[in-house]
């Protein structure tokens, strides 16, 4: 998987999880972005472990 594809996947995961958290009732945007950061790190770990 190319570097560009990996970056796009990471950004998509961050955005999607943040949006889902906000729509699911996260108290503030900061809370939703916190969930997005956690998902970003988990996706990054998966991508790194696949190499």
C-alpha cells in the first residue's frame, strides 16, 4: 500500500469516527475529536504492524 493511500485511510478514519461520535451525542466537538484521535492511533498501529 502506497504512502498516499495510507495517509488517506488515516484521515478518513479520523474524520469518520469524529463525525460518528458527534452524531452519537458527544458532548462537545473536543470530545468527538478525542475519539477521532484514538481511532487514528489505532489505525496507524494497524498500518505499521502490516509492514
